[in-house]
């Protein structure tokens, strides 16, 4: 975000942005930690003749990040529409 736009933004909108960012990071980290045992058991890409890796590689970490992003955006847009900051 350009500095000029951030400096003109009203404080409640800045607060909404910062809280949304922090909650998105927290939710994402919590989901990754909570789902790690499941991913280790079920979501490993095992190497085969066509793969470029030599050890089992975890996949699906982006699911937690996307879920956290969507939840955060849903809350932030809802707060913006209702006028609650």
C-alpha cells in the first residue's frame, strides 16, 4: 500500500486493516499447527519415477493459508459493511 494512501486513511480503517492482517496470520499459523499431524499421515507426496524429490514431501499447506485468508476477508468485509470498526 502506498504511503500517501495509508497516511490519508482514517484511524478506524487502519485498525480494521491491522486487526485483519494479524488475525489472518494467527488463524493461518494455528491451522497449520493443528493440521500438521493429519498432513504428515495423509498428505505426503511420495517420490516415484517422475518426481523430482527423493524423500516424501508434504503438500497441501496452502489450504490452511487460503482458509485463514477467506475467514479474515469475510470478517473484514462484514465489519466494513456494518460500519463496525
